[in-house]
């Protein structure tokens, strides 16, 4: 049996892997949950008028942005300082557009 360890985030009833998985549609998998790792829970500031939610995994340097249309994107290699500035920005949407969008590797997850 092939074993792969991934980091995922449980949010709103959905478990979201933070990296792409090479699985066929409908392929069954067995999950083992490990709690307590600093990377297992995202830090989340309040939502904004542009963004439904913003989350950050410090050890993975992964920033998750959910937009009001329901789409979710992961941005990779984002320093904690960028997350902190985004979380404290007067306008998170403006900060995101100026400092995150088109600046980091990204993947749409939903």
C-alpha cells in the first residue's frame, strides 16, 4: 500500500489538501488524522467585503483565500509578514490585489 503524508485543512465541513493529489476521481483513500501540529489549524482574521475568509499556515507558508463567489485559492511561499499585513490591513481586498495576487505561485482548490 502506498502511503503519502499531506497537510490539509478542515474548514466548513470540507477537508482541503494543501497540495495537489494524484488520485483518480472516485478513488477511495484512508485518512489518519493527527492533531496538535502548528500547521494543522489555520490562523484566520475576520472576513472582509472582498474576501470571505483568509487563512495562513505558518510552517507551510501557505495562504488560503476564499472569495465571495465561493472560489478558494492557495498561495504558496507567502511570508508570515505578508499574512500579518493582510490580516491588519484597513482594506484586505486592496492589500490582496496589490501584494498577493500575481505575486506568488497559486492553485485553485475550489
